[in-house]
C-alpha cells in the first residue's frame, strides 16, 4: 500500500510543537529533502504541478465546468493604505443569499467581457473565461501584505488587473456589504484569482482510493477522484481504519481545528510506524500553512536504515524542521 496523507494547515501550528513530534523527525530521516512551494498543498495532488486546480476544485465542489477555462475567484477583504492595498482576509462566512447577490452584480457587469462567475457553495467561488489567459497568478495562501507584487503578470496581466479593480469598485458599495457591516462582519471588497486551467488539462489516470474532508480543503482531491471515476469517502477516524492493502489518498480536515498531539496519535505516528514495519510501501506527507506547502516522500526503509535511524534518535536526535514562510528568518 502507498499512502498520500494531506494535512491542510499543519505548517500553521506552532513550530516548536511540530519540531517535538518524533514521527515527523523519523519521516524526515527516511525521505529526501522536502519539496517546498508557495501556496497550498493542492498543487502537489495534481500532475503536472499546479495544473487546473481551480477546475478540479469546482468539480469537487459540485460544479462541472466541462472544457471551459476556470480560475478560482476567492472573495477577499482589501484594505487601502497610504501607498498600497493590503489583503486582510479571505471571506469564508458568506451565506447563499449574499453569495447570489454579489455574483449577480459581477455577472451583469462582466457578461460583455465573456466572464462568468459561479459558486456551487458560498465558500467555493470560480470564474470562467472564454479563452485561456496568458498570465501568471499567485495562490491566495501565498499572498501576505501588499497585493501589488502578487497581481497577475504576463501578456494578459494588465487586462486582468483592470478587471480586478473594477471588481473592487463594484463590491465596495454593494448592499450585501452594507448588511454585513451592520452585523459586524467583514465586507467583501475584492476578488482574488488563481489556479487557472481546464479539466481537459488533467488526463484521467488509475488513481488511488480517495478520502477527502468536506469543504474547500477536500475539493481538489474530490474533483481529481471524480475525474478518475473513483468514489470518494470522508476520512476515517484514524489510520487504523484504513485497509492497508489498498493505496489511498487521505485529505484530513484542516489541522488548525485539531490538537497536534491528537493528530500525531491518530495519523502521523501510526503511518510512520507502518512505513517502518513494512505495512506501507511508500508514504507521502503533504502539508501547508502560512503561505507555504511542502511534500515529504519516503519509501519503505531497509532494515539497516531503520536501525541507523533508531540509533541516531537515541544518540543524536534531530528535531523536525518545518519549512519557514517566505521572508521569515526562522
């Protein structure tokens, strides 16, 4: 069995708490250096990397875009400063009524530009474009502080930057935002686009059995499984509930909702033990948080390597070192 274990927000936990987990330290000894990128762990689920994650997320959220080009269109709060505009929040508490009202305004304005906004759930927004833009975008989790360095670049970047400005103006005085403000909720003052592609960019493959949490964290995995004709279940309570003879992808609920000790007890530690004892042929850990995502992959270690790792753990233990967000010195 091979296991891909995806833990959203794991890297947002206290670095000292992560460094103290012997399971992660042992996995790091058996794996090569982690692959680290800006953004979210979703990119590691797709081959080639970063291909069509928006289209897969749309499919996983309940909207099939067919062969259309799709981008994530996340509602955000933007705050204007003296010299820049700062992204202050990702808005994820909209209800269906507000979502419908905001999208109706956006669709009415941009219909002439052949853009169409869709939200299969209030926390899953997307925009379709008639053509594939020639530009580069930044994943929302990687945006920290001023937005200007992260705005679209490339041949079509100027057009999309203008459209993003128009979206800000449309949303700024929207009646739905007035109601939100009156109830103490953060208004939607902008849209962040990223992750563009088509489902047809992803060739169907013989995938693994998939378990994915509900909500945005599991959307890409669900979309990928549907693309491959694989049934998706919610994750079991712990590693012991998996059938170890069947390869699997497991996307857990965001780790911010869990105690790191419980996460280690239920998933991390038993998965690493299974790798060490031969129940797993391979283990890949995907994690993200604070704007970075990382992948560790380890094959079942030989007996001599297990003994060597155990000896090092006793004589010269090396703590797990989580990747630091860009710009951090830690």
